[in-house]
């Protein structure tokens, strides 16, 4: 029997998990403003909680479309 050398290409122990941020955070950083939507106010709050802590932002009042019952919130980046 002969020994075969195995080459490890991708070792999962060496890889660090990438921190993925939602797409709206990238748009907020790029454009300075973004409008998010959700079915409930609690869903909007969860989305806002995904904004990094070192980011300063301001928001207005929550709006609701009477026909679709979807809530919306505009977020502006403060620089």
C-alpha cells in the first residue's frame, strides 16, 4: 500500500464567517438616504436594528399605505 498526500484546499477551521449586512445598509451608506418597508411596525424596528451602531442616522414618522397596509420609513444618514 502506498500513502497519498492529501492537499487541503479549503479548511473550514481557517475561514472566518463573513459579516453580511443587509442591502439597504449599503444603499444608505452610498446615497445617504433609504426608504424601508415592512408589514408591521415591529418589522421596521427589526430592520432599523440591523444598522451598524457607529452609523448616525435620523428618521421621520412611520407612514402607512391605506390600500396595501404596508408601513414605510425614511432613514437619512447624518454626517
